[in-house]
C-alpha cells in the first residue's frame, strides 16, 4: 500500500482545496479593488489638472485682453494729446 503512512481522507482534501480557493478569490478581489481605486484616483487627478489648466488659460486670456485694451487706450490718449 502506497498510502499506508498517510492518514487522510477525501473530505480533508476537499476542505483544504476550498480554503485555498477562498483565499485566492479574496486576494484576487482585493487586487481588483485596489486597481479600480488607483484608476479612479488617477482619473480624478487628471480631470482636476485639466480643469485647473483650462481655468488658468482662460484667466490668462482675460488678462491679455484687458492689457491689450489698456494699451490701446494709452496709445490713443498719447496720440490724441
């Protein structure tokens, strides 16, 4: 008998396999949740950066337009005087 030194039955093997499968499923679910959280954080950061850049660009455009108008007013006032 090859299994003479072993004292196991099929039920113990099934229980061990179920525990291993449960652990693997939990690990995979945790990895998926972590990856999803990282992706969500990256997307939020990218959206915030894009919004900040657009707002800064629009404010810069407003400043440039105001400066151009003031420069035109000064030029007109100097040439009229």
